[in-house]
C-alpha cells in the first residue's frame, strides 16, 4: 500500500493539463474516502488523500492543490479546525474549502475563520459535488 506522501510525489510529476486540478481530500472513513477519490478522478481531478486533518495539514505543506474537501467530524483535527488553519495561513487563504458532514448544517458558524466556501451533506450527490467544484475551481 502506498503512502499519501508517495501519492503526492507522483501527482507532482503529473502535467497539470491532464486534470481539472488537484483536490486535497480529507476523510477518516476509508470506504468513503475511496468512494470520493473515485468520483473525483472520474471528474478529471487528481486526488491527494488524507485520513484526518492532522495528516492533511502536514501534506499541505509539501503538496500543491486547488481545493480542499474535508469531512467535518474526524479524530486528531476536525474539518472546522482544518478550515481555520487554511484560512489563517497566508499560502492557503484563497484555496476553496468544501466541508462535508452527515449532520445538517445550521448556517451559523461561531468562528468566521472556520467557515468553508461550500457545505455538502453526506452521502454526497455526485452531480452536486461536480457543480460545486466547477463553481469553486472554475475548470
């Protein structure tokens, strides 16, 4: 089994024209992560998978990506905390973040720096995901 870092190195060698962009996909459930990875690849995206927010944070410092899709509730570092990290980091401030959750979103965020660009409910509808990414990435 390949590590996320090996995948990142391989993705860095891919020509950018071959994809619609690169997604940093953060999901702690292995089956859901794999399902999302396949969906995104079918849409023409390269995918950098991460099993939790802490792994994603580490990967983000060495990888290039165009958008982040993260689960809201995860061990180590949840999606809201990860979003806050990206919003406060000068290198990532403009990177769109999509937050996924099995719970209904109430529209109110206690901390505006943890607010994603988009919110999608699980299970993710492939057409809705595609439309969301087209709007955010513009490719």
